[in-house]
C-alpha cells in the first residue's frame, strides 16, 4: 500500500475534496466531494484509479453536493455517520431546498455508527466520532493521514452554533486527537493542511494538558 492524497478545492465555500489512492492497486476513495466539479472525475480518470467508496466527514451541503455525480459514475456507495444521514437524503435538512435547488442523494449509502476500524479492502481506516460541528461529524485516520472535516482546521476549529451542531460535545471530541502522532498529516475540510505537530503549535483550541 502506497497511499497518496490529492486535494481538489471545490464549490463556492472552497471545500477540500480529497482523493486518496493506493499507487500499487490504483484503488481509491473520495472524501467529501463537495460540489460536482469536473476536476474530481478528471483526476480519477486521468490516472485510471478504481474508486470503491465515498466517505463524508459530515452532512453539510458543501461536503456532500458532489456525492451524486461521483457515486453514480463509478457505482459506489457513500459512507456517512448515521446521525448526519438525514442531511444526505432530505433536502429540508441540508438547506439545499432553501437555496433553490433541492438536493437528495439517490444512490447507495452505508452508515457509520460507532468508532473503530472499517475495512474496505485494500483500505483499513479508523473512524473517530467527533461530534461538535455537526452531531454526526467523523474524522478518518488512515496511514499517515487524518481527514478532520470541519472539526479541526490547522489553526482553529469548526463552528458549533448551527442547528445541527452539538456544542457540548466539541471539547471531548478534540481530546480524542490526543494520541495522534506528530507526523500525521491533517487534511481539514477547508483551508490548508499540515502536520499534527504544526496543528498543536498553532491551534489554541487543542489543549492536551
Ligand atoms: Zn460543515
Ligand atoms: Zn465545510
């Protein structure tokens, strides 16, 4: 397994979509196709990757709006936490109806409910439940990478004042990052990426003492 990660910034909110792929087998998965941007499919097709699933760090529209296109093109499922599933399939829950173009994912989904390892050969991922920004937010640890969605950014954290937030749970969620190794690369849902050592140095919200 030689895991590589390609970041593609998509949509009006400049969401980070990540394509993680194994150079040996060409197997791939997509984290948060946040907008149907042709750059996502083009990258996958250009180097002949074989996507096997999509995973959403949470159900916000700017992280799921490209699920439909990618899932149907490759006939692959979307993995999302059970608590955020309504946002994927109910336009009244993801604000898309409010903005004029109701969106509901019509493909296959698989729910995540609980922490631990998910095996999607050849990938072995560790799911960390990190409620706060949304109540069904997850972070995904795989190889040398942590996909932290809108829970953890390099120098701040996600907002927790939204109707679907769980503000009381954010502090506990951030504590779960305590044992992340310094050299793990954090790939957040927006803005830059960086090593966890850099996040710990710059992010005043992380307090492991
Ligand atoms: Zn969000
Ligand atoms: Zn976001």
